[in-house]
C-alpha cells in the first residue's frame, strides 16, 4: 500500500465510478428499476470522492508509519 500513487487512487476511483454506473444499468435491465440519472450521478460523484479522499488520507498515514518504523 505504501507504493500507491495519486494516479493509482484516481484510476481506482474511475473504476469504482464505472462499476456503480453499471449497477444502475443492471438494475434497469434486470429488475426494471429506473433511477433518476442526475441524482444518481451526483450521489455517485459524492461517494467516489469520499472513497478517494479516504484512501488518500489512509495511504499517507500508512506510509508515514512504515517510514517511522524503518528509521527506528
């Protein structure tokens, strides 16, 4: 995890976004549930942003802990 880069977090967030939109498509095709596109988009952006922020903060904390352990 300490080798993760901001580019990796961005790529992972993009993949999460696509997965969530495919779930919306699957709900529409298989179950017949039609969700509001604009509301789903805003909710997806908020969720993906929250996950990306959490990953970036968590990864930096892990990197700092590993770096401190190596210095000791």
